[in-house]
């Protein structure tokens, strides 16, 4: 990049959106994908300096000290990370949870602290596998070739469980082949969770001297898959029609005061294609149903932003519908903390700028938190949005 480049050189001309082809041209593909997910505020706000190494962007001595220990020397030559970049890209395109993508990225980059890797980095420790004492504890051995791991893979009955080789990249390729083979989603995900649980069991053995049964490793991995898929797949139901049936709110849901409307909102992240569904419903002061909507937003969004985007969408829509005295009600504690300034987050700052700018337009506006079971209609609307063919 040109040394005098500024950030908005990477925006679309005349707009406040990233110019994605330009991003990909200027940055590494992996970085460009992350950059595309950064929300750009639609309201102009002054630039300010933030400290990258704390969550709230404010400098602390502790973070400064940490940085001084970890900052690379300008004279040091930095090697690119190990591992096949093509394989890493394939991995990044899956709908696995971010922690698994990151874990397998570390696997491919030889960045897991197995005995062999620690030795390679100059830490003088015994490099034999503590599990079988038969081989050097490399990443490939620990995950695929150790007799303990082999037993788990065989127990899983997955096709790749019987064909692992001495090549780490071939083995990860085998997992990805299973992922893309059109099997059931649980079987697509299971091998990646098995590897994750083998790593966790290895750490429990090394650091806590606790041995897990092979069957319990497999069971934990299976539970993880069920839990992850249940949390991320939209429930199997048809989307509501234009005039949805409004279920009676539970006793926890309270009526707004006279002349005020209450807007319950929620968001839903679909990991399979990265889309975000948002839903909101408006009630009047007698609990009368006034309006509701569900929309599918463009992909390339960060799942952590789901609730924030749902709120922004609800505020904009409520304003456009002509309501000026509102209570916005959601079920996300982290968002409620941000809105009431109990916490701060530099990654959410841009989105909050827009939320606050829209909020300033109302005669009366407040934000409240309800329990999830009191927000079920908004939740269902958000999930139903995934069935919509078009994004906004
Ligand atoms: Zn071993």
C-alpha cells in the first residue's frame, strides 16, 4: 500500500461501504476477509486514537508492558507462518465455529505447543509422547497417529478414521474431504470436534495428570457437535405470514406506558452461509400488536454483531414507521451493558455511533433487557428471516 494511503481510499467512491475488490488487492486475503466484516458507521464521527491492545481501546500500563515483551525487533526477520495457505483458505471457508477454525489454523501453522514444537523453538523438554511413549509428540502424532488417537478415530466409524498418514496436511485434507462430501452436517463437523477434544484431553493429561477414556473423548466431541448445530441452525419452521400470530407475552413482559410503543428485537446468526437474520415486533400501550418484520442481512458479518445489527435495524424501521416514543427491548446482556455504558468495546464502536445517532432523533427512547423467554416472538422472526431469498 502507498505510505500516504488513508482508510477511506479503501471505501467505495461516494459511499460508506468497503470496496471489496480493492481490499483484496491491497491486503492479504485473510486480512481482507476480516476487514470486510468491520462495520463502517453511516454517520460521520471524528477520528480518534485508540489503543489496539485493550478491549476498550484505552491504554493501560499492563498492556504496554505486555506489548514491550512481545513486540518483534525491527531487525528480526519474520518468516511467513508455516502450512499450506490453500488448505488454510479451505478451512476458513467452512462453517465450523471460529474457535475450531483458529485451532486448525494453528495445527497447520505448527503453532500448537506439542513437545516437538516446543523443542523446535528451543525449549529443552522431553519430546516423547507422554501418552504412548513410542514416538515424538508432533502435532500429527498427537492428533492422528498416537495409538490413543487412532482408537478414538476408529471408534468414530468415520471413513477418514482408518486412513490417516504421516502427513499432517494430507490428514487435514481428509477431514476437509469428509466435510465437503455431502454427508449429514453432524458427520461433517464431527471429525473437527474430535481433533479438538483429543487436544483438550492431551492438555488435561500433561497439565493435570488426568486421563480421559477414549470413549469419553468421542462422546464429548459428539455432544459439542449437537450443541453447536442446535445453537446455529435456524429451527425448522415456516416463516410467519404478513400478519403473524402474536403469542401472548409471558408475565415478565410488561406493557409500555401511554403513547409509548415497545419494540422487541432479536438477531440470529446462520453459520452455514454467514447470514444474519433480524426480527422486531412493535406493541402499543395496551399490548396491541402494531407491526413486525423480519429481514435477512448481507453476509460477511461478524456473529458477535448480530444483536447490535438487529437493534440498529429495529431503530431505523421504528423511526421510518413514524413512532417517536419507544422502548427498545432485547435479550442480550452484553449489548445492554454497552448501551448503558457499563462496558466499552472498540470493535463495537462504529455500530454504536450509528445506534446513538438514530436514537437521538426520537422524542423519547430507552433500552431495556428482558429474559430470552420473554422475547420469543422477535427470536422466531429473526430465525425465520434465513428462509428469505433476498438480503438487504
Ligand atoms: Zn503417542
